[in-house]
């Protein structure tokens, strides 16, 4: 499974700014996801933006004080170089419709049509594709609305709803109240294959009632059959329980809430795990390039806060160990050749 986060989208836009026309007057986002891409590009390049519907109605978004300049205060009719952008292109239907609507409006401007992610380096419907991402693929902004959910195992706490607090997680009345009133988090719009949770089997009725209340559809609900929270903690089977079911199932992806559990599930199951805490897919070999890229994204800023070379070296090792696990870290070390 190929996965791209909002950070990945922003990185793709920044890396490919040089490929876009330098004299763009306006960025137009194709609803809905293309508006996200247009916003990131607009803020990065300091170019005014709008969505396709507003553009065709002759409107552009107003700018904040910090971004204001003469070009940002112009009208849509003044824009002569227009970039129309969507988050991705696959079959091309959305981009064809956008082109058709622009042509029907008979607007006198020079249009460039772009997609951040495409199946191919070039699509008939686009002039520019910033990055190739083949199928199967998911994005952070659509993973809970994707047809692949029917082939996924999905955690409940931390994914479908907020995790309970320490006070709520008493394995008694407070926990039962939480199960009935938990605040929804990521709301799926497609049926999920398997809900796999470390919640105890004795809370099945409350869990099913909450799922029905929020319109969450699923094929099977897999729960941990242990007598108490204390026994679950004593055995420490949160990750291994999920991994065992996932390994035996036909699921192609596990969507897990917590980073360390995601690493453990991937390692024990031998299958990929998407972590919503980091929005990175963790792979069984633990040496995941997307995961490395995610960790590296924030590393430079943290290293600047550390004055000594030894401190920076220790910080890098700590990040690597946290990300890869001890086994993965040792494997990585063995693959790196030291200079003579």
C-alpha cells in the first residue's frame, strides 16, 4: 500500500515548485481535496487562490494581512495565468470535468492543469504531475473514505474515537460511561472489514451500541476475551492479540492508533500497519523509507537545539532506535559502512 500524508503533499509541492509556471496569477483548487493542494501551494508561493466554483463565479479568496500585496487584491477577471490543481489523478474524471467547466465558462486566460499525485508521470487530462504514486494507494485526507477499508483491520480507541483518560479507564462505571459517550474521531464513510480492539469482550454490547449510534458499518468486531483490565495489563497482549488476528486474516492493512503498537503489530504479523499517530505505514522489516522520511522531517529543528556534536549524535541514535526498534537499529548499523 502506498500512503501519502498532508506533509508528503506539502513536500511534493515544495520539491516541484521549479516545474510550475513562474508567472502564475492565481491557483484554483478542484473541490474538495484539490483545495488542500491549492492552499499549500498558495501559502508557499504567496499566490492568491480560490476554489473552482468560486473562480467560475468570479470570486477569489481574500488574503490575510501578513500575505497582502498588490497582486493578492486583484479580481478573478484580472488573472491571466491560472493554475488549476487537484490532489491526485487516476482515471481523470475529476480533471476532465474541471477542464470542461473552465472551457464552458469561456474565460480569457492561460490555464495549466496539474495534480500533485498521479499514477503516471503524465496523464492526458493534466499538464503536470508532481509525483508518481501507483495503486494501491491511500491518502491521509481520504483513508477513512477509501474502498480498501473493506480489506482493512481497524483499531477503535484513538482511531474511531478518542482514547479514554486515566480517570475514564477504570474498568468500571466510568469506563462504561466512556464507552457510551466517547467522542468520535475519524469517521469512516465505507464499511470496515474488521474492527480489532483490545477492549474486553464483556464490553461488546456497549461497543456495538456506540458504533450503531455513529453509523459505523463493519463486517466483524474482534475483541479481547479476558476477564479484566488488570489481567490484560498483566499479560501485555495488546499488540500481539491484534497482530495474531491480522496475520491470520485476509486483511491487506491494519490501521492502528499508537506508534509503538503499530511497530509491534507490523513485526509480529509480517504485514504493513498504518499508524494514525504518525501517519506513516510501518512495514514488517521496520526499515521503512516513508517512516525514515517522517522522522527526518522534524529532526533538523531538534538538532539545532542541541549545541554539542555528541549531543546531536545521541539524539540521532535515539530517534533511530525509537523509529526502527532495537532490532531494526542494529540491522541498519550493520548495513552502514564506516569510513576507513
